[in-house]
C-alpha cells in the first residue's frame, strides 16, 4: 500500500533556536519514500523500514529512519538527501528490493488476477460451446434431453451428445469441458440448458418486436390443452414488414386459467406489456 503519508495534519511545532519548526506535507512530493508517524511525531523511510539489509548499515540510513524516527526538522532536507546517498547506498538497495516486490509479474495480486483471467476465459469457452449447441437444436427444432443421460449411456440426448462431438472436434473446447471443468461449472446441466434456451427466445422475440416497430398488426390466437391438461394459448403476430411482405411471427405460449374472453384478453395484455408492444 506504500508509505503512510498523512496529509492535512496539524503537525506539532518544535523549538529550534529562535524558530518553531515542524514536518511539512510538501516533503512527500520530493521524497516519495517518506512517511510520517502521528504518534511519534517523527518521519521514517518506508523503503528502508521494510527492506533494510540487516547486515548493512549506512551513515544516514539506519536507526533514525527505521527505528527511532527522524525529528530534526531544521535540517530535514539536508538529512533526507544524505539518507538517499549514492547508487549503492542502503536506501537505494532497499528501493531495488521494493521495486522487485511490487513487480506485477511476480506479485501475489497478479497471480490471483491471472488465475481469474484464465478462469473467465475457460468459462466463456464453455458458455459459448453450450450456447452454440443450444442455438443449433432450437433452429432445427430438436429435443434437448435424453431418456438416459448417465455417463454409461450410449445416447445421452441431443444436447450432451452434440456437446461431446463439439469437444472432440475442437481442442480449445475440449480443454475446458468434461473432466477439465469444475464440477459446479460444467454449463451442461438441465437448468443451464433451459436458461440458454430462454435467453435465445428473448433475443428472437426482441428482434420480432423491433421489426414490428409501430406498424399495424393483427393477432392470431389459438388455445389448447397441453399434455398435463393445462390450458395454454399460442400468440402469433401478423404484419407487413419493411420489405412489404406479409409475415407471421410466433410470440409465445401463455398458460391461462380458463378460456373465457376476459382471461384471454388479460393474458394478451400482460404479454404485450412484457414485450413493450
């Protein structure tokens, strides 16, 4: 985090001859290694405090700036410069050590950051593969699930079989799927399949709504019971697109409590509000 550089503090004044002197904020700008202790009313060298070599001492690089604290404000600028010393001084050796410590390629923070980047890249590759398979199955109108999706099954269903084929023919995908992926981030479970299919449906619906714009349209509605005997209503929009062609676009299926006109109208209104029609 760097040196503790207190700014705006009311520094105590100390008598030096006929003058009162104190630590100054402006010294931080010239001496970036400088830090100030409010408790001790003294300054220290951050670099030497952290990385001073225990077997080396310097005339102005030792205890005053690392242990007891420097308080001679009258000669502060002179002593600061003397503390820095020549290129091979204890202070400059400490500077080299702290620069090496802060080297981003070897820092702990960078290791975590690099690992996070690798995890995100792998996650994106898994997600892209699952999304590609989802789009293919939706476009072809094929079922996703299989009767037996266990690892020993010879046919695990279209989604899992296609994911496996994708992995076998793509080295990048094969490195992030299956046994190479975390157990809780496979991106192939039934819930993920449903979420991806739902996301694709929303994008398609949005494209239809954008194509419709503020044009006049009619509604085609048909209702029937599904296999669980629940009433449902299919809604289709019919309109003339920008090319002058009459098109019919399926918007969705809505489950309704009953098929009376009031219930159907209420369901249609809710559907239009949902899509901003």
